[in-house]
């Protein structure tokens, strides 16, 4: 009778262990967290994948997104273009070789109207200035497809402390003529105030443009670019590697500007996104 009880107990233990193992396998499956779950136009969605062992790859709306290790998870930033159409978008992931799909709903986000009055020659262009603007646009456009190696490290910092006098996304009417939306933020600053690199990067454009004046673009890798316009001076050289917090330029009022300020913008895998959104992300 004693032997029978021992055999029964042993049988229960042997049967129970596989059951526990199966339960453990289910508990450590990949967990995908979207913040925010329903992003708006011009916002940044942070995709966090937990319980991944080997790594994560992904695409949003067919475009590659970049996952980086962060403590016990992998994180990727997804830029939602200011001009994106509201609706459903596909997020495709590969977690440890396993395919996962999620539908992301991009919501319509309302941006206020802004009316400005500027000198006529800054709004109605001569043939010569129009040609210059087209050349400038081609220079910018040539940058965005780049998928360079990651240079940035950790959370992004504010390049200039000051009052935001013109927010991202404003629908602009200049001299009673509808123009494109504001794709950056304008920060008030004294003439000559120092502008600092928001993260490690490479100076890929140093130029004087018609609209944006003395302009600097930093490439932070993985499709992330930051732009600094209307500067009085650029201290970084073209092709130079810069560190987070390093002075890269000075506030000015060059180009189409009504006074000293910094316009800074962000492109993320080609998407125009709000720079303030980038500062909110914990990327350590």
C-alpha cells in the first residue's frame, strides 16, 4: 500500500512538471506596448517589446523601424507624419523569428491657424529666388532617404532653453496667402545665444538657404535628423561628429525671419514630427 502511494505521488509530479513548463512558456511570450495606442499626426509612437531574447525587427506602413535594447526590452520610435491621412496602418514585427502584426489607428489631430505678415519679397518670389528655393528643397530632400548607423545615445535634450513662440503644426496664412504648415517649433532666444546638439550626431548639411537662412542639419542615425534654422553662425563643420550638449551654432534672424529665434525641426524615417514629442521620450 505504501509503494502504491509513492507511485501515485511520483506520477502526479511527473505529469505536473510539463504542465508547469507549458504555463511558463505562455507567461514569457512577447508583449508589445504602443505609447500612445492611437497616435495623432505629427506625434511619435514608442513601440516597446518585452520578453524578446534574440532581438526585434519591424516595419510601419512598409517602412523599416529601428529597435534598440533598453533594459529588459527593445524600443523603437515611429514617426507619424504631419501630413499622414487618419486611418489604419500596419505594424509588422518579427520577434525572435516569430511574425506579429498589429493595426495602428492614426487619429486626426487639429492644429490652430496662424496669420503672419512678412515682406512681400519673402512671400511672392521672383524667378531667381524661386529657382533658389527649388535648389534648397532638393538639398534637403537628398538627406531624408538615408539609413545611417545609429549615432544617438539616450534621451534627447532641448537645444535651446526659451519660450516656444510658434508651435509645431500651425496652419499658416502669410500675407493672406495659405502656406504649408509649420513643421518645427520656433524658440525665442537672444541674438548669439548658444544652440546645442540635442544628441550625438553628424553635421550633414551646413548652408545658407533662402527661407531658413543659415541652416544646420544633424544626422543622428537610424533615419533621425534634427534641423536648426535662422542661425547667425554655425560652429560645426560639414561632416563633423558632434556630442550631445556641444555648441553647434548661434541664434540669429537669417532667412525668412522677423526677429532672433531658433526654428528646430525633426525628421524621423522621413516623417515630419513635433520636436517637443522627441524630448518626452525616455530612451535610456
